[in-house]
C-alpha cells in the first residue's frame, strides 16, 4: 500500500508541475484568429471574383 501511495503522490505532483503556459496559448490562438480574419477580409472578395470568373469561363458540352 505504501508503494501505491508514493506513486499516487508522485503522479499528482507531476500533474501540478506540468500545467503548461495557458496564457501563451490563448494569445497565440487569438493572434492566429486575428490574422485569418484579416486575410479573409482582404483576399475574400478577390478570391470569390477569381472563382466566379474561372467557373464562368468553363464551357459545358
């Protein structure tokens, strides 16, 4: 029983010490979302127009 108890305490300490950098990941996620939104706002109409022209230039049988 002592062996299990020491293992359990060691595992609990390892979990507490390995929490990671949550604010850093939140910042990275928000910055990535901001960049995607900015690129989508700038390139979205151009890509939509490009797609429309490409589809309209295709002739069917």
